[in-house]
């Protein structure tokens, strides 16, 4: 493996960045017990494809990637609103938002 | 691969520096902080020799900031600090988007994610008493399993990314963007002068429908809006429908119900409000 200077922010570099972001979000999603942190990790995971879409949109000189990124951000907002509402209603039921106390939701 | 090594070294050096701040003994603190600072500065100098353009430098610095903050979001212990680290991630991403000439995306990331989502999380942190979560409020589970799973995901996707070497870079840009970006970024050339000396292939592109002749010239936001409201109108409307459903669902789920007797209180308010028609039922009420 040769170590060269970073002379260009190529799409592969952007892809590496978003892969790292996605992996970090997955780690947080699996190891957290608090539902609020789980939501934060999902937000983190959702930002990875947005970054990749925008990088490739800039690289391939089209606007389609930015349009899809706008849609992903819309879905992110909807997910945050609904997720936070669910967390609040779960907290009202049992005074806890730990996932260990909500194993009944497994089905 | 170089970039991956760079990010890992930088993030590791930052956390060595940060660990040095938390150590009690003074010599160990000094050694750890010096080590972390040397790692960060040295690797940034070593890898950054070839960076000459400001936007490349900006992207690298901001993505390092985003990764450091994301590590703190995942492994942090205090909820408010984690939420603020998520805010730092969103701010860095907004900077990265602006460096990618996606100014509109940067602005809506600031407005929606950094403005709305983080405030919602902090609001919920204020509402929920985290001390009632038990003796270990944010106790982790499966940490090593999660790290292994994330590592496997990263390795698999990185194999895919490095396997496709050069294919993405080799794809030629579509024609119409090239023309419109020349309109947008002609230095010292306004639309009037450019329209006068329109070349033959640009005129052909306009007549073929690839380029709208009235496409605005300044900034990329207008291009994005143009695409969003012409080609992607139906997905845009469907997305607004999804947002409406999400708002209504959030209100319905998060609404505070009177416990146990919601039905009775509902009939009471209905009878009380409809005094004109239901006055007799109102009189029968004890």
C-alpha cells in the first residue's frame, strides 16, 4: 500500500467518508440502550447517503443527486418527528425509554 | 486507501489528545496531549502536502471534524453532549455540501437538521428525566459486537468502493450541465454577452430540449429549483404528502390523553360545545 499525498477529493474519498459515517451509525444503533440515542444514530446513518449523493452529483455534473438528497432530508425530518413522538408516548406509558424495558415491542 | 488511513490516524490522534485532558497524573497528561497533537499535526502535514485548492482542504478538514463528532455521538456518555456533537456533525456536513457547490443543500441542512432535529432532541432530553433510567442510564450492550458489525460493514462497502476504481471518474459529464455551468460560471460574462455569442452546439442543445433557453444563470440553487419543479414535480408532491402524514401522525401519537376516561371527557366536551342543539342533554347532566 503506497501512501500518497491527498491531492484530490475524488468520489472514492467521499465514498470512504460516507461509509465510515454509516458504519459509525450502525455501531451506535447496535450498542445504545436509550431510544433517543438510537434515533441519533439513525440520523447519523441517514446523512451518509446524502453526502455520497452530493459528492457524486458534483462529480458527474448533474443535479439529480441533489434532488435525491433533498428527498432524503425530507424523510429525515419526518422520521425525526414521528420517532420523537413515539419515544415520548412510550415514556408516558412506562416512565422509561430504555430499550431493555420495551422488549414487549418485539412482537 | 490513503484517505482512509488519514481519517483513522487523525481521529485516533484527536482522541489520544482528548484522553490526555482527562488523565489525572500531570506527566501522563502532558505526554498524551503532546502525542495526540503530534499525531494530528504531523499526519495532517504529511498527507496534506498535495492539497492546493481551498475547497479540497475545506472538504478534508470538515469531514475530519464530522467523523470526530460522529465518534463522540456514538461513544459519548452524556446525552446533551452527544446531541451537541450531532449538531457539530450537521454543521460540518453543511460546510461539506457548500464545498461541493450544493449551497441549497447546505442551507436546508442547517435549517432542518441543525435547526429542527437537534432542537427536537434537546427538547425531549429536557422533557424526559434520564435519571429514572436506572443505575446505568446509557449503559451499552454488545459494544464489541457492534464494533465488529460496523467494521464488517465498512470493510465490505470499502471493498466495493475501491473495486470500482476509476469507473465513476471516467464517466463523461452530461452535455447540458456543461453548457449551463458555462452560463453560470462565465467569469465576467453576463447572460447578455453570452446569449449573443451562443455557439452552434449550444443552440442545438437548446432546440433539442436539453437546455431550457430561459434557464436562470446565477447560482446553482436556481438550477436545483428548476429541476425540482419541472422534472421531479410528482415526487416532490408525494414527499410533501409524506411530510403531512408525518406531522399528523406525530401529533396523534404524541398527544396527551386523559388517562382511562378519554371517551367520557370527549362526550362531555362535545355536549358542552354544542349548546345550541344539545341543550337538553346538557340539562340532564348531573
